[in-house]
């Protein structure tokens, strides 16, 4: 039975403002990060004050700059996550500063244009690989620009060392200053909370079964699972300051049972029938047991009247056994080493990189914008020309939101920051007094973690910080020219960012969906025991295939690999959804913004991955395995459609053929593939008439 999706023109208000306009005004809701604000106050300000007090304002400015950029990446999470998310971008920034300062010392000023083109291309291409890569690439590009354009005395290596020491100071503060622990918290409290959040999200998803919020609850569940997976991986990779032991292994085992429950819950979501309230609230007991380290108690399961419900009932039973065995004080086995979590396994080898279509599009856009703005800035200034390309670097990053929204907020925030800076200068004592400078940096540094709620607010805070830095370095007339330079950067980025060759959403978004379909194909091939062409035609049980994958030692390799492949598909799906939402909020352009309803494609892609998960669960629970011909037909259709999305529809590709007639599991997958093909085919109609997405 197929239920047509509700058309988008019936669910939206008739007189709603366009997304490209409302996005610029929409703040992000988040709790007040009090501990991070304390770290921000103790970061850049004291370092700048120390440099001024020692008569070395240049090194003090660079150290404060490193602490400020590190503070931008100081986000909530475990200590180990903070080390990675702050430390790796800081290392990239110090490398960029070293490169920029070396170029400035050894070449002419116009060498900055080709150097920024190359660094910008690498920075934009690396941004396609994930959040940490994106933050590191941005810091590398901005630091390279500052290294070439900010005239500070000293050798290049010393400048890079000062920058890195400032970031290291904030990392040290991250280790020493943490949020107050709740009573009974343990050394793994951050990781425990991440795992407990998975069970809380699972309870929310079960409670939403059969209702309109089921899909969004499932997305929240997958996001919580991915965050917990990252926290546990970092717990094993960075065991300092405590060695992993029985408690860490028990936590990993409990998370593994949660992963199995999540897989079964997605199949229940696909089935679409509500479960009893007692079953939906069962994971709350598991979350409480994770936080306390105690047992979970009695866990009710749904009536096992379907394959999906039988699988969930078995997963509940297995979770109860795992929680009883890993109760605090029980004889839990010692940690066998890295890779003991069931949820870990091979990271996706299909993530976008430097030489994919998306990587080329990202890189070309960033490279053109920063090099053009650098050339304009060099024509306008002899010195202090770095503001224009540095502004463009923040504006053009396509993974930071819609371009028009970034431009509007950047200019508004710069105006507010410059006015605040001028007001400080006009105050009694003014910024001529070093104490006033340091005080302004302390206050603005404390506001950096809070300012992440809105890009205009963040821009205003950083503008005050940067103007304070350059004033300390000797550029006392910086504020007067910043508004004009920011305006020029906004205009250039808007023009270059909408050029036909670098602004095709079919490349940017289609590639993300292509990665999702390829990850789903690999997952299905593994489940259905179909040879994988990407692995040289080997089947999942092949010894070379086992040797190639990083799978846990404590589990059957096939089970661990299947969970890892499913996780890779859902990670790619989340990235595709984020890219589609960004494109939907862009200014209407000449390519496909009105011909392709990317929100409907997102829904169809989610149904494809959910159908593949349901198919895997049915096969694993006794449903007859489809024939090799039927399995090959569906996996080939996934590959064909992924190729068409990857190519941006510039070449003709055949539509997926008819699906198998005798296998319900594969029919579900093929039905959703037909929906994606209709929505993305060349010459598709307007979004409202693009066709409905069928749901079994």
C-alpha cells in the first residue's frame, strides 16, 4: 500500500517570507555556555595583557589571536572531543601562519594572490570532508592571510609558535576548567552522558511512532548515536588522563546494545505502528542505568507479531543481558584494546575529498573569492590589506550556511562591532590606555562562546577583538576603513559566489546524495551477500575484505562491518540533508533551485536508507533471502542513480529499472529510488508538481 506524500504547497503558509530572507534573521537556540565563557575571558585577554606588560605587543597579539580562534571552536562535548575540535584547527592555523609569514618575508607583496588562490582551493576542498576538517581549513586560510598581510616583527617560525601557544593556552583551560559535575559523576561522565542521550533519543523516537514527528525523532536518534560513537572512539584514541579499563569497556558494551536497539527501532519506524507506552519508556531506564552504572531492571518489549517487532523484542532482551553483565561492581572483562565498541568499524571510504566534483566546486569558489579580494585589497592598501580576503574567507565557506544570509549578517555585525569599538575609543581614557584594551578583549572573549547563536552577533564580537589586536599592533586607523572593506568583500563574494561555473547546487547537493546512495549500496551488498565491485568483486566473507576493514576484535566481523556501513549511510544522509537545507535558503539562482525540490529528495533518500535498514533486519530475522539476481538489480539501480547525481545530470543515465516482484524488502528500496529519480530527472517540473514520494 502506497500513501502519497502531502504536497509542499498544502503544508506551508500562503504568505510566508522566503527562506533566503528569514534565514538571516533566525537565531540558534542553545543553553548559555557559562564555563566556556569563563575560559574565553581567561583566554585572549590575559595573553594580550602579558605581551603588553613585557613590552612585546606583537607576540602578545599573535598569542591572543590563536586563543580567540580556538575559542570559536570551544563547543560543548567531552574533554577529548574538545582537544580534537580545538587542537587540530589550531595546528592548521599555525601552519597557515608559518606559510603566510614565510611568503611575506621572501617574496613580493603580489605573490599573495596566487598563494591565496592555491591555499583557498585546498581550504575549500577540505571543507567537504567534515566539521573538524572545515574548521581547520578555515583557520589555515585566515592565518595564511594574516601572516602575509599583518606587519609584525619577528621570524616566521616565532609567529607560528606564538599563535600555537595561544591556542594551547585555551586547550589547557579546557582541561582545567570544566562544567560542574553532577553528584556521583565519574571520570567518564562526558562519555556516559553521550551514551545515555542515545537511549533518551530512542525513547523519544519510540514515543513518536505512527505520528507526524516520527521522522524528526529518528533524525535526532541518529544524530545522538553518531555523537556517542565519536565520543567513544576518542575515549579509546585519547585515554589520557586515565587508562581505559573495565568501566570503559562496560560503557562501550552498553552502547553496542543501544546501537542494536536503534537499528530495530528504525525498522519499527518503517512499519509505522505505535508501540505501548511502557515499551516506549523502557529506554529511559537504560539511560538512567548508563548514568548511574547500575542495572536497568525489567524492560518490556512489544508483542512479537511481526518480524520488525520480534527483532526489537530480541534486541531488548540482549540489552537487558548486557546491562546486567556490565553493572558497576560486577566482574566486567578488562578492555581488550582499541576497537572494542560494537558501533565502531570502518569509516566511510566514500567521503568527499579534494578531487571529487563537490571538492572542486567548493575549492574553486573559495579560491576565486579570496584571490580576487586580495588583488583588490592590494590595489587599495600598501599595508594592512588582509581584512578583505580574511572577510571573504569567512563569507564564502559554503558549509557555514546560505551565502546571502552570511553576507547580510557579516555586514550588520561588522557595523555593530566598529561602532562599539569607536564608542570605546571615545570613552574617557579611550583605547589608548592598555588596561582598557585588555578589558575590552576580556569581555569580548567571554562573549565568543555565546555569540555562536547568531552569525551577526559573532561577527560583532570578533570585530571588536580584531580591531583591538590591530590597534595594539600599531594600526590606529583600522576602524575607519573596515566598513568599506567589508562592503567590498560582501559584493565580491556575492558576485563570484553566484557565477554559473561555481554555484550549481546540483553539484553541491547532488554529490551528497550520491555518497548516501553509494553507502547504502555497500550496506545492502553486505547484507545480501552480493559481490562489491568497489572491493574487486569480493563477497563480505572474503579474507582480504576482512583484513582491509578496521572492525572490532570482540565481535563477529560481519556484524561489526554491517553496523559500520549502516552508520556511514546515515552520516552521509545527515550531510546531504544539511546541504539541501542550505541550498533551499540561497537566493534563487540560474541552476535548478526552482526545478528540483531538494527537500523532497531528502525525504526520499531518508526512506531509501530506512528501507535498506528494514530489509537488513528482515533478512537477519528469518525472512527468505532474495535471489542474487533480485539483489543485483536493486544494488545496480542504487549505483546508477548515484552516478547520475554525481555527474550533475550532465550526462544521460538510465532510470532504475523495475524492482523485484517477490521480495517485499527490496521492493521498498526500489520504490523510493523511483521517487528520487522522478524528483531529480532532467526537466523535472516545479517542486509542487514534482510528484509524490511513495511510502509503503
